[in-house]
C-alpha cells in the first residue's frame, strides 16, 4: 500500500498501459516536457519520448480529430484537453465522428480513443474554465463516459478506458487532483458500469460521482448526527450505468437524491432522476430530489461561486426535506 | 483508369435514375464530372493506404477499389450494403481498403486523414493518407488545423482539393477572397499547386509526385484540382444558380471523352476495345443492381447493434 494523489493515479495507469502497448500514445497541449497543465503527465515525456507524448498546437479540433483518425488506424491515443470547456472545438470529432463511425460503417471501424477532460469549478477559474458538461457526452450513443472520484478509481478506470475498443470520455475532477488516498501497489482494472457503495446507509440513497462523492460523504457524516443514515453511491461510470446498484439501494432506502455539479437544467442528474422515478416508482416514499448548480455560468468571485455550485449544506438540506 | 472512371460515371448515372424513381431515399450527391480526380489520385495508392472522402464520395470509393454491389446495396438501404444499410450514400467505409469513410460533415475528413497519417508515420510504415475535400471546406477551421499539424509533424498526407467552384449554391468568388486554394499552403510552409482536375493524367502525375514525397518522409502536400460537377449539389437540385454558359463550357471539358480521345489518338486502345470496356462496366452495374434489388432489408434488431463493440443499447419502450 502507498499514498498517491488522484492525478498520480491517472499517471500510473497511463504509464502501465504505455509500457504494455506501444500503440498507446498521449497528445495534448503541454502534455510533454511541461508535464500537463495539472501535472498529470509529469515524467512521461522523459520516460517515453517525443513520439509517444506529443505536445500539440493549441488546436482542440485537431487534437480530437486526429485522434479519431489515429484510433481508426491502429493507435490507442489518449488525448487531453486542458479544460472540458474547450470540448466545444473538439465536439465534431467526438460526436459526429468517433461516436458514430462504428455504427454508420456497419461495425467495420473501431475508434479506441480516450479523451481526458478536466472538469468542474471551485477554483475561481471563471465561466470558461469551470464547466461540468457530462450531459453533453452522456447524451451521445457511441460514447462511454467515466468520472472517477479517487486515485484508485482513476487508475483502474483509466486501465479499462485504454483497453476499450470504443471512444471513452474520461472526465477528471480538477479539484481532486491533489487528493491522496492509500492504494495497493498495483490497481486492477475497474470494469465500466460498476458503481461503488461509498457508504452504506438505510434511510436515503445519494446517487453521485466525482467531487460530489466527497461532499455527499461529508453531508452523510453530518446527517448521521441527526440519526439519518445515508447510503452514498459513487457511479464511477456514467455510461454504461450500473442501474442494478442504484435500484438495489433505492429498494433498501426508499428515497433517492441525485447530486451533480452541472447546471441542473437539462443535466445528467435529470436522466438519473427520471430513471429512478420510472423504474422504482413503487419503492419510493418521496419524489426523487436533484441537487445541482444554479442555472448560471460559473462565476469568478469565490463568494458567488460557492453560491452557484452545490455544497455540502445543499445536500444536507435536500436530504432533510425528504423526511 | 478509364474503366474506373467509366464505372463511376455509370454508377452515378444509375443512382441518379433510381433516386428520381424513388428507389434510393435520402440525399444523393453525385460525382459526375469529377471522376478524373478520384481515379487519378487513387491510381497511385495501395490497398493499405488511407483515404477520407466526402458527402460526394461514391467516386472515391470506386476509385479506391470499393465493391459496386455493396455500394449499390447500401444506397438501397439493404442489409448486404457496405454498412448494413446504416450508413447510406454519405457514409460508406471499407477498413480493408483504407477507406476511412465518406463523411457528411464538411471539413471533418481533414482531421481524420491527418490522424491516419500520424498513425502510419508513428507505426513506421510507408503508408500515405489522401484527403479528398471540396473548395468550400477550406473555410472550415478543420482545414487550417489539419494543415498546420500535418506540416509541423511532417505527416504523409496529401490534401486533394476538388475545387468544383461551388459550395452548394455559393460560387467560390462569393465564399473566399482567393482564386487558387493552393495559395493557402504558403501559410503552413507546405508545397502546393493548382492543376486541371478534368485531365486524369495530370492528376495521376501530380498526386504521384506528392505520394512519393510522403512515402519518403518529406511531409504533406496540398493539391488543388479545378473541376466541375455536372449535376446539382444533390439530386433534385436544379443548379439554377450556375450560369448556362459556364455549365456548357465545362461540359466541353468532360474528363471522360477527353481520356477517350487521348487513348484513341495515341493508339493505346481501339474503338472496339473501348466499347468492350463499356459493355463490361454496364454488366457490372447490372449485377450490382440485381444484387441490391435481391438483398433483404436489415432486421429490426440491427437498429441498435454496432453502436458499441460490446454493448447493445436497450430498445426502449417508447
């Protein structure tokens, strides 16, 4: 066992796969000698060289689009965009090309690429560097979407992502990069579509992922003092989705609260909420509650940002209102 | 090359007729008049070289060695089509022939072709990647991002611009402030030229030089070939936005009769031999039609297959 950060978890998986398969290549802005904007790729350029860890021009269109072409012709590129917000420039390559190619071409072409997207707010990065856009990508058939909440999952999910023959959107919570936890010396791949029960509880199920897992655990600790036992489900993988674990938990607690950092309007939280409402209607003692950001761009000022983004208090309040 | 050009012409004429009769649904963009470019370019390529194609892609697929039966079946939306009836006219691909797909998104191919060239170079092969695209797509950011990266990384990609002088209904003079698209290569430090796209021998030669350079590790080239589409942008488009005189003048430059004259005048083929090729091509098209006609439509359950390599989407209750 040793303590590593979330960012190091990603790096360990990249290193492991690059050692294993020379067709795994990294590309993106500043991923080379600089080591990545958030330090994730530090040391990999020195270890694997220029051809395998490629700095690109600031051209998100070509980072994604060229990864599609490379993935369709034998490589397994892992592309990093500096912020998920810049996906707007790479959207065609991801949505109209990578996601649709296998289907349009009758199963004849695979696009095994991984797109790393640092997401979320909380660091006063302002409206164009704080996005939570999981709804954009979970809405697209052909894409798989994962969103780890800790170093171990970051490692295990990345191993699976690189081995997957489909385009995988790997969303990273940038406020978690420096979070350390104990992990085994070698982490096993985590299959997609398997949620983790981050905390067991009998009274209410909180369905969440990414940074909000940590917020939900804090809320659960606070609520326990009031005698409310919260079960926290860390989805880990948004598509494929581990419905079984969600439904099992709701069948036990009869209450569900969905927590996501995205703007609530049209968010993936709405999909989760609708799914639970449709499938678990007979089990529910209260309507499914969604906690998300206000319908607003993310503001810069700390005081405003903490107001717009969901907080531990919002989760506590949301749970209490269900009883 | 003559046979390939003729195959494209006949295939497209057939598609035109069947579209008019309502047997082919959706959008059909025909390559009639531009055959010399696909054929001249692909004559320099091996099966393992890559191409990316466009919404006007039938010609590229045939020129790269695509199977007429599977193409026709795809147009008819049949299970035996190249894409099991799920792609249609604009999305034909064949991994074994390096055809990375016709693409309905204007400008998307630039990036994919560049990525394929990067992959070839990385893997240490001497494969090349040919990107076919139209004049109007050179106004997309994808073109500029791809040109910059290809040049920077010295990738074995050949950008083949089929300048047919119109972006749908908008003439080149109304969509960009330059006459020759090859000028755009200057900004990327890339060799480029503009040539006659209705002369298959010119295309063959110019693309051949660029392919040799790419195989030798000397990087990308931008080639612009001026041409003209004889039909509207899509079947059903009258093309009324184009001056009659212009259409007439370009019909005089039709690449097929030009090649026929060249073959006859230089004693390469006799009229009888040309006629024999015409008959053979007719027969191939007939067979493709029969195959498409006799093939079954896709099974309903196939609508949610091939989305992922390993997952089947639930056919939801609506």
